C-alpha cells in the first residue's frame, strides 16, 4: 500500500527547494520510512510537499517506504507502528543503508519536513 498524500505536490519542483535541502535528502543511501494517513489533516498538509522534495532530490522510490496508518479507538495502527513506536503522524524516520536510525520527524515542527530532516542529516554527516 502507498500513501496518496505522499504523492508529490504538482505545484512544487526543484526550484521550490533550497539546494542544501535537496543535497542532504539525496545524499548517501538514506531510506525514508514514512507513516501517515490519507485521512489525517496534518499528513494532507505536509506530506505532498515532502514527496515533492524527495522527487526533486532524486530519491528513488525503492528508498521511500510508505506505512499507511489507521486510527482505531484513538490508537494508531498499521505496519511498523509498534516496532518504531509511532504515536503521531506524519512521522518520518530516516535510516542509513545498514538500518541505523539517523533522524526522526514527528508530526509538526517550525519548518517543513524536508528542511527539518536536511538540517539534522547535515549534522549527522559532519559527525560521521
């Protein structure tokens, strides 16, 4: 299954994003695990722009994992929810090629998902 809300916003292309953001998202062999719900307002607002950023950064589809989440009795349910301790959506977990969690975005921040992740990935790269 896929998240329709992660489909790239057709109004955003590479020119809509800072080059540093695109470079950080497209660097390495990062795998992006994305939990969301097409029914979720926060996901509807945030994931299309994130999908556009991933596309503009040239991240191949095989490195973007979709995890559709449902809400049952106020709890989030879906693949990987318990394993990754997902409580709020959207949640994006970036892992290295060997499966190590590097960065996590949870629901909302003061900046878009792509910018938040790029800033933190740049710090991971300088530490490595």
